[in-house]
């Protein structure tokens, strides 16, 4: 029996219906799949059967014997820390430049770096991942909701985000302290010129920086720009000096970036 290791965020899934729902939602039939943290192979058993080629990273070498039972000819597991690996190079070598779909019941302490890696690597097209419920709420949130923040807007600029299923903590063994959610990110055509994307990210981050300040104050201080110039851009979006960041949609932030810097 494998003893779950807390330091590796090991909480395992066993419910067959839930596992199938996650794998089905990822739509990986005959596609290339990257799994992060296969653990005892709960998802792996279904993925390997359905995918074209399969590669995984698992930090815990002691799971090698268990996991190897699930592998077939077109599958492989790298026993390494995903965050310390040369992922771009590994993927390119193994999948030869073809599109890849990411799946992972991730340990929560590495959710954010994994999402940024996913965004950074072109070859990765979708990510179906388990996240802490509060994080998932921010990922799918829309303007004017309490959970809407800079992360919501930046993520939704690069991807379409959808809720796959809410997962009660009791579905895991051992039971963690928080509930979870499976979300799916699908990369999309981005709307701004590459040269403006960094500005967009900066504007979104600055806008949400001081929650109690208005958008106008946050931006004029952070961007070191004239208030009048920013106010004029806001007005062209039918917004005024009292507007706060949470009332702007992703498209509003895009338009604001263009008005200010195009
Ligand atoms: N996928 C399995 C399941 O659904 O039952 C296990 C999920 S468990 C929440 C997370 C898994 O990620 C563990 O097997 C853990 O050892 C592995 N892991 C943790 N940190 C990792 C890292 N930095 N790189 C690769 N795998 C990691």
C-alpha cells in the first residue's frame, strides 16, 4: 500500500464516475496527452487507452512500479519535478511538435506556475485540471462578481475557461482541507498585437492593485500617466472617474489598452 505523501500534495481519486467524467471532458481520443502528477494512475489508466501518445511527469519515484503497469508502447513517464524540467524541450522531442492536451489532478501549491507554463508553451492547446475551488471560482469569474480579479481577466484573455465539475473534498483519499473544481482552459486567438500584450497585463494588474482606489487613481499612479489622458480613454468606454476595476470586462480592458497605447 502506498502511503500518501503530504509534501507532494498527494490526495488520490478513486471514484470511477468522476475519473471518467474528467477524462471524457478532456476529449483526448487519439490525441497527444501530457499528464502532471499521475499518482497511483487513477486518470492514467483511462488516458493511456484512449490517447495517441502519452507522457507524464511524476515527482515521486516510489510510484514507478505501480505506474508502469498502466503504460503501453506509446506512453512514458518522466520521474522528475515538472517545474524543474526542461518541459518545452521534452515535449518537442517526444511529441515532435504536434499539439498536446494537458490533464492533471494537480497539487495545489503548484497550480499557478503550471498554468503559466501552459500559457507559455505553444504546443499545449488545452488544460483540464483540478484546482482548489476558490482558485477555480476566480478562473471562471466574470465582471462585477466578488471573485473577479486580475487573474480572471488575464487568464480569460488567453483562454476560454469552463467549469467541468465541482468536486467535494470527500472524493479524495486522504481528504484534503478544501473543496475542488475541475476546469478546462482552451487557448484562443488573442485580440491584441503582441507588442501590446504586456501593456494589457500591466494595466489589468495595476487596475486591481488597490481594491479601494478607483481605476483612474490606480492607473495614473501605476502607469505614471496624466489623469486627463486616462479619463478621456475611460469616457470613450462609457466609464467615468468613479469606475472600479471589477466593473470592466476583459474586452473593456482590451479596448482601454488600445485607447491608451495604440
Ligand atoms: N492523479 C492522481 C489522482 O488523481 O489520484 C494523483 C493526484 S495528487 C493530488 C498529485 C500528484 O502530483 C501526486 O502523485 C504527486 O506526487 C505529484 N506531484 C507533486 N508535485 C509534483 C511536481 N512538482 N511535479 C510532478 N508531479 C508532482
